[in-house]
């Protein structure tokens, strides 16, 4: 599959064999019982390595599996409030938000306004979200300040 006339060849030990014709490099790889793999096609001349391609792909898939196992998925949980939610109920919701943040999840705190409650968006809604933020300031950071999205005010909180 290598289309160029001459390539830079690296052997199994990582030593450079120099620039040689592609046919000669392929013959050397076949003679040793390995494959000729193009590593850097954009360089001049392209760099190829003599290696066991099947073993290389196997090791690469193992590395990807280990990396996938180590990664953590961050979910976004949502807590919904209303502008006239009482303090005790807000404290209860804050306790749930703390659990989510301790599990390394982001939290979307939403204050939904119905009907004429939209009049209280700037006062009650903002005050409620600031109260939640103040209660969480020791373990969380505000990713997105409170802002209106249609008939609801939204704030994002993430772990420190």
C-alpha cells in the first residue's frame, strides 16, 4: 500500500536503516518475517518501520481498553425549584446536590416560573439560586451564573 519510491526505514530495535527503495524495504521485512508499516506518511521521505503489525494492533487495543477503563463519565444531574419554594425544601434539595457533587457529577439547578410568577424572575429566582450557590461554595464552583432561558432561570454547578 506504500506508493512512494523511496522511504526511510527503521528496524525492530528502533535503529534507522537509512533511506532505501520501497521494494528493497519490503523484501527485507518479508525476509525477517515481519510487516512494513508506514508511520509518518507526511514527512519527506515517508518513515516506515519493520514490525509485527498484528501484535502492534493488539497492544494498541489493550492500551485503549485500559484508557477507557480509567476514564470517568461526568453526568449532569438536574434539580428543579420554584420561586416560592420554602427554605426547608431548598435545604433538602441542596443536600441532594451535595451528594451529586461528591459523586463528581455536574448539577443543573433550574428555577421554573409558571404564569405570572415570571414577574419574580429577577428577585425571587435569582435570590433562590444565590442561596443554593452560597450553601455549596465549600465543595462546588459555579460554572455558569444564573441566566434566563425562556420561562426558567438556570445555573450550572460543578465539583471543585
